[in-house]
């Protein structure tokens, strides 16, 4: 029987967090972006100082999804001042939700999303929101199936490329 656990990431998990962050970002967006922009983004955002600082930021929480002890994916949640946009003072942002390729299409993304919703209710948040790249059809369809709707957009800079992320949200009851 397969054992699935979601566990909070700590500073000691930083090497694994860096590895999975880089791997899943490249797998998700590498084919649609230049190698130069990808390299610049990874170097600036998925390094020890940057991710270590994010782990230490109040209101920022990372979680690993483990399947039979192996890290299959991860989730980053932000509340209060850790949120990247001023969407709602009582909001919960899903900043990142990624699965390794070999663990996709098994319902694990749904488990991570439901975990985020549970955390939002546990923390008495009224809104769950996130940004998704305008060209990421799989993610947009997934979030639509989870009840999120588009309310705005913002610029996401990948390397030197300015891209558009759609902002999506749903009420937490």
C-alpha cells in the first residue's frame, strides 16, 4: 500500500528543496523558455540564500509531499506580509505547487491543493489565491476544476522575459 504524507520543510531540508524546485520548474517551463532565461531565473530564485530566506520568512510555509518516503512534490503557502500581492489581508496564497513528472496524474496535486485549503480554514483565512502563467493550460484547467476564478493579472519575470500570470482566487468557507 502506498503511503502519502505531507510534511513541513525545515532548514535542514534546504538541499532537497533546491533540487526539487529546480527540477520541477525546468520540467514545467523549460520547453517554453530560452535556456538563458531559465538559467538566470534558477540562479536567482532557487539557490541556498534565496530559498533559505524564504523558509525563514514569517508567514511563509513549505511542505513536501512524500510518497513511500520519496519527495514527490512540494507546496509553498504564504499568509500575511509574506504574500506577493495585496489581494486580501485575510488571504492565503499558494505561491508554488509542483510535482515531479513521475508522480503526476495520480491525484497528488489534488491532495496538495486540498491540504492548502485545509490550512486556510485552520488559519481562518477567507480567500485562497494564486498566480498561474497565462500559457499553462494544464494548471489553468486544474485550478478551474477546483473552483478558482480569474480576478486580475500581474507580470512575472523569468530571466529577462516579462510574462503574464493570471491571478485566480476562491472563497474559503
